[in-house]
């Protein structure tokens, strides 16, 4: 699945109803939950209300497709254990949320 297809699925789901998912740390850190909603063009990330522990966000984060598309290619490299966090961190402050979004969709498809 390419980044545009994945993005479309996430946008559609978030437009229908906000949902909560968690980050996917590669170390032994505890995953943090966050809420995902959409205005139809962007994803809006905010603190979780139904799950703990929640990400601590003073203001919602907005993720555009361009930002999502920039981080998407790094997801598989990260899963394979490559050390890319500093490089990717310079590209986006929303990397942890984008990885969580990608993992959520791909895990959902692997269960089907």
C-alpha cells in the first residue's frame, strides 16, 4: 500500500469519527495514546480522552499529507531496526504519531 492510499484510509476513518490509537515505541517505553480526527484535508492529533497514558499535548498537532508522505518511507526502515530517528526527527515533530497511524492501518490489514 502506498502513502496516498494509506492517507486516504486514515482521513476517511477520522472524518467519520475521531478515534484513539497509540504510539509504537521501538524501545521498552510504554506506548502513549492519542486521539485522531480530521477536517477532510489534515489529520488533527490531540490528547487521548479514553485511554491512558495519553500523549501530553497543549495544543493539537496538524499533520498534512506532505508531512505524512515525507515520513512514510522511513516506517519499514525503522521496523527493520535501522537507526534513523535523528534523521527523521529533523523532518517532522509528528514522527511518533505518523508511525502510530501507519502501524494501526497496517496491523488492521494484517488481521483481515
